[in-house]
């Protein structure tokens, strides 16, 4: 199995190549300029592995939520690569990719709350649990809303002994999030979604045939229906 993954949804621009369980990656923290860097990263990875684009099994990408232009860039680059090489695509949530990074770094973690700064005094949030093979599994819908209104799954309120960790840029931007996540054992600040975790999460999808056509490489913004949502509530994507 050979999977190329890209992510430009946040300041961390990254590409990864997953070949039969072996992973290589390129990444750079950028204020801007993702469009100029992502394709050279892809070309460098393919050249170093001596693999042609057409020989890949699929192209995976961070489908958001994240910066509007960054999420759109990842989707459009993925479409271009997949169309040209006749490859299927696999969209992976950037919040889930970050949760996976926490689960990999923290063996004691059972649950992860991810809150990334969405600007406009809001955060993108998602809740995840450790599933089969240690993979992050979403619990409920991903949302965008006020930091103090971040929803937690009802089942997390019951005593269980499960270790809850948190991550994302929202915790530094909005201190009130710490009250929402009062039961958090640890907050992993300074972590970003990466193509490496996106590639790893895409692997079982490719293996199971849960892939999409290039035309279906669509971004997820979470703010698509913001005009229809009452002020002060959280917007979710089921």
C-alpha cells in the first residue's frame, strides 16, 4: 500500500508518504506560502522513494476544518494529483489527525478534546476516543462555536476512569477553554495536524475500499451554514 498525504489547513504545511507501513514526511511552519511549498514537498518525497505518482494506492488530504484558503488548497491540490494519475482520494479530518497525534504521544490517553482557534472568537472542536489499533475515533460531531460553549459527549460526564487529554491552538488563545475541560489530565499545546497522521488514518480506509473519486475531494469548513445558526450556539457537522 502506497499513500500520499498532504495538509495545508493550518500554519503547518506538510506532506507524507506511507509505503507498506513505512512513513516519510516533509513539513514547515509557515505564515503564508503553502501553495508554493506543498508540491515541491510532494515531488521530493516521491523522488526520494523512487515512486511514481501513478503507482500510489490513493491520495489522502486534511479536509479541514481550518483556514479557509488552506483547506481549499489541500482539496484542490489533491483533486489535481488524483485526476492526473487516476487515483482515489481519502479525506481525513484535521481535528482527528491532531487527536491521533496525541494518542500516539500519550499512551495513557483514552480520550482527546481538540480545540483549534477558528478566529472570530470561536474554536473548531472535536472529541475523540482511542479505538481499534489505537486509532482516533470521533465521538459526536465536529463543531465551531464560542470557546465557553464547546460541547462534550454526554457519556464523558459519567465517572469512567478514562484519561482525557486536550490539544489545539484554542487553549492558548482562549483561557476559558480550561474551565470547559476541567477534567483534562494534560493539555498538549504547540501541536499541529500533520500529513503523517493523515496518511496513517487513511491506510485502513484504503484497505477497506472506503475511498472517493477525485471530484469528491471536498473541503470541510464547518462555517458553511453559519447564517442559519442562531447567535451564541455551536454549529456542527454530522
